[in-house]
C-alpha cells in the first residue's frame, strides 16, 4: 500500500514472504520466513513524463521454522536501497522498473557463525492509484524550511524537549532525556542534553553540549557528551551533516568516536535517508558501521531505522510525539517526546529550531 504525500515523496508499506533453498556441507538448510517493511520514495522531478526516483526501505523478517542462514537467529532486519524509472499511462496507472540492493542481518555482528546476506535484484511492475490524482503534482515542490522561513523562536527564549524511553539490548533499559535549545544567531543554536537511565540494575548518566547550524540546503551539528556507568566513563564526540534534497527529504552522514576508560575505544559511522512524508511524520533509514580501535578488531554492519509521529494538538507551542528507533548502537527504543517552544511540527524542529542526531 502506498500513500502520496508532497509531489516529491511517497510512503509505502509492504508485506514480505521469503523463500529459500540450499544446504551447508554439514546439512543445515536455509529456511523461509515472513514479515514486513516500510519504504520512502523520492521523485525529484514529479512533473516529468518519465520520472527517475530513489527509494529506501527497512523492515524485519521472522523465521519460525529455523534461521534463514544457518547459524543465524529466528529474526532478521532487512534494509534495501535502489532506484528506477516510472511513466504514467493515463491518470491512474503507472508503469515502473526498479533495481535495488538488499542487506539482511540480525544486528548481532557479522561473523562465520552469524552470517549476513547481501543481494541485488530487479523488478518491473504496475501501480494502480485508488484515488483520483487530480491536482497532484501541480506546481513546484514547497521550498525547504530554512532561514528564509519565519522563525518560530524569533526571540532568545529557550525551547525544551523532554523524552521518556523504554528499550532493550541484552537487558531492559528505561530512562529519560531533557534537551534545552538556545538560539545564538539567526542560523546557529546550542543544545544542552541531560539524560538518566538504568540498564538492568546499572545506572547511567549522560551530559552533553552541541552546536548546530541550519541553512536552506544544509544542517550541520557537532556534539560532545560525557557518559558514566559505575566503573566506566566515556567521552563521545559526534559530527553530523544533513543535505536537504527537497523540502521533505535529506541525506545524512554521521561519525561518532567513543573514548572509554576501561574498554577499547571505537568508532561508529552511519549514513542514510531522512524523510518527512508529512511534516508531522519522520522516517529515517540507513546503515551503521561499528569498529573497535583495538588491534585485529573486526567491523560490524547493522541497520538504523527510526519512525516518529507527532500527535495532532491544537496548541502550536506544544508538541507530543511517539517514536521507535533501532539505533546505530543496536539499542532498540520506544518512547514519547514532549516539546515546548520548538515550533509546531517535527520538520521545523529538524531544520529550524532544534536537531535530530542519529544515535
């Protein structure tokens, strides 16, 4: 099922079935499974007769009869990226051709005993619109939210974002985070972060400070964070750049260096697509690469996925949103965010009054 947002952007949900065959030398066979995924598709030139597009998708598969690849687990995350061409036949029928790459893994580290799958494929198909698209695609896309748009925090009154979290890795995690955003100039702001959580029985504290700049076609930020759990302290530096392709989509790239007092330091790199099918709905999808800096260390690759939906409220100075994330750190989180004086939509927070670092 696919939904048309702005002329340049579509959101799609898909049910998946995966069949597999073949055996290892030891007789262990590959198994089939089922699941679903969510995808965003960017069409930069929606009025052209033949329209190129790019798409990014993320989802999951369950393998209840046994792992898809021998040595794996009963679940896998699936991440896809690709592009293609589409052409309209009449007002409600669209023909398309698509080429895509797919990565399948469970986020527990890629090794001989826990393999991943990477593949390429093609698709030729037909979309039939269920709703008459009359009026869709008229005129150019709306301009990006940037310095030329009205500033919802024209004064230097700080904005506040509070967050409640519940998550899991190898153990249950619960906690909260508070961010205070203060305008420095028309384009620059600073954000202070304070977080407290518990991973199982271990308390965790975090304090950080970020400098963020917003321009019409670019958002860039840098942050330094001090983290502490009993017996271990860490200093984390992060830099992130977002290139605004349209008023609703950005490409992001981030790099994180974590320096620890007990374990080896490590680096994390992430990249992907951030999309706002609607200004109150955010979808992130990408890949993360993690590597320890100790000698002879190996790298691991995993998906990054985040979805956030802002609840409809009549008060424009307040925002309440629900979110779910599969982070670069492999933490899986769900939670709720409450914002005050940060503008009226998630898109404004991301590109004008705040910052959404990939974590």
